């Protein structure tokens, strides 16, 4: 059941974004469409067991390490 909800959440999010491009004005996506897309993707990730805070911390650490590597090369 969890996998079913996860897959349909991603499908729904994708359809929302496509609808955002099709509806007038064509090619302009409203911020609410992007918000719904983001919420659907975060919910799908949560159902998969991905902790968003750990992902954010990983990228903060990775960026900090890259900045330190560049600074030490000078």
C-alpha cells in the first residue's frame, strides 16, 4: 500500500506540473503548482523512508567540504 501511494503521489505531482504548462498562460507555472509538486515529492520520499533533514545536512557538509578544499588550494 505504501508503494502504491508513493507511485501515485509522484504521478499526481508530474500531472500537476504538466497541467501548469498547458493551462493559460501557456508555459508559465504558478508558484502554487510548484509548491504542490514539492509537497508530493517530499511525501513520496518520506514514504520511501528518506529523511529530508539528513539529506539537507549531507549537502551542507558536502558544500562546506568543497569550499574548504578550494580555500586550502590557494
